[in-house]
């Protein structure tokens, strides 16, 4: 039997899209996961690294997909998972080897994502915990697992962990002669987690966000006066404004009156789009800007991840 195709039908066949390679499941993010626990444990023994064991629903609900898209695709989480751990994923809604591993660890089927951190022998380095679904909380548990494994915790992971205390942070501001210099000075202080060049009433200021568990407001004010960066002090709240001892005027910081300076004035020592191109966290941005301003190349490398360092062009 002869089959005749019209020109239109033939053209349609010839222009059909070529099937693309299967994409990794959204629920697993950008991390390159192994799928065999025994193989991962062998790699962990050889490399002296912990195992990062993900139990995930694949295909999963919107929450599982969001965790993959937001947490397991964060560049620094991906780097930490792949370089500091041996990552392996178990699908908690499948039979076979996945079910065998899941049952061995007492994990429920069809559950939300749970990440466990193991020795190469399969023992938990830190207690299992549900509901760890943010970047900061995931980084915090990664850090704790590394510490318990006797492994160093890199500064870039610390910068993510600090985000878990964001609700405790305070923000004030300091007026000065030049916010370029002010940002560089404040960015190098322990406890300062974010800086921003801004204007209040036409005056150049640096908005300073800090962790009061690490640095007290009074100590920050003394440091600012030592930098000659406290021509006017804007305390985080009325109570601290009343307590603040300064030779210069003190008032309460009002976010509505603080106008962010142009992007070209932000982190001036890092001129250009280096902050965005490297994906620096706010804490990394503050520290690296301060290190560049004082000519401290070792300080720069200390806060960058290895992959960020490889792209560092200054």
C-alpha cells in the first residue's frame, strides 16, 4: 500500500521538535544528587565528608516543588551540598530501594521533605527535624552537622545561617561626611549584618542592621564615633535613643525618612555589578566591601565561597 503525504503534512513531520533530555525533578532543585545510599556512604568514607540524605516526594506537591526551587536551588546551598557533603536523594513515595531506605530510617511515606545528615556509617550527626524549609534554617543545620563531624564551617555558610535570626536584628543609621567610607567601615564590624548607603534629610547616612546578640548598640555608637561616622546618631528605637551617650545629636531612626542612595553608591569598593554577579548575601556584601576597601585580599577570599572566588575578577 502506498502512503502519500501532502507537502503540508510532510513539513509538519520534518519540523516536529526533537524531544529534549529529561529534566531533573523540580523537587530536587539544582543539587546533583546520588540515588544510592550505599554508594554515597562509600564516597563519604573516602572523602571524609558527611552524607546529606534528602527524603523527598517526587513528583511532589507545590510545597515540595517550592523547596526545590527556593532552597535546593540557592547557589550557596547547592555549593555546600555538593562540595561539603555527599548528597543522596530518596523518593519517599516509591517502592523498591527507595522504600527500603525510607523504612530503615523510619521515614513516613508521602511526607514533606526531610533532610538528615549522616556519618559514613549511617548515624545521624544531628537530630532529625521536620519543617526545616528555609534557606537560613537549612544552612544552620548544615553548619551544625559539619561541626559535629569535626569539619570546618565556611564563612559563606555562616552568612546564610545568620538569616535565621533576622527577626531579632535592629536597624539604626549614622550621618557622616561620606557614606562610601562609612559603609566600608561598618561592614567590617562583627555583628553588623547589612549596610546601605542612604540619605536622611539630605544628609549622607549609612543604614546599619546589626545582631544585638553579637554587638551592643552602645559599642556600635562608640565605633562610629571612632570612625568619625556619627555626626548624627539615629537609634533603632526610642528606648535606645534615650540611653545613647554621644557627643553628637541623637534621635530615633524612622525608616520612612530614610531614602536609599543610587545603586552606584552602594558598596562603592565593589564598583559595578559584582554583588549581583557573584550572588553575595547581604552579610557577604558588607564584609567583602570592607575587605576590598582596606586592601585585604585574604579577607575577601575568607568570605567568598570557592565557586564565588573562582569568578572574582578584582
